[in-house]
């Protein structure tokens, strides 16, 4: 498994958040973003897992800023 740059993880994370914003297929978007970043196999899985973790954290922050109570967080 090779080093995966922060920039590539950020690209995938942003694609997940943007897709979530429009109620799209997040997994497909993450897979496409990994492919666009020339990531395949275990490197893609690693980057996608990290990106989902970070996207969920960011998304929960957005909901918190919007005043949504944490008991309603489903992700």
C-alpha cells in the first residue's frame, strides 16, 4: 500500500459532502473521485475510508452549526 496524499483524500471528502448535499449516491461518488485521483485497490479503499470519516465529522459540524440537536444525527 502506497502513501495517499492529503489532497487526494480532500478531493474524495469534498465529493462525498457535495453528493450528500444533493442526496446522491455517496459511495459511487467516492469511488469515482478515487478513480479520478488515480487511486485503485487498497489505496482507494484506504483513502475512501479516511474521506468518509472526515466527511461525517464535517457534516456533523454543519448540522451543529445549523442548530440540529446531536440526538438527530444519524451518521
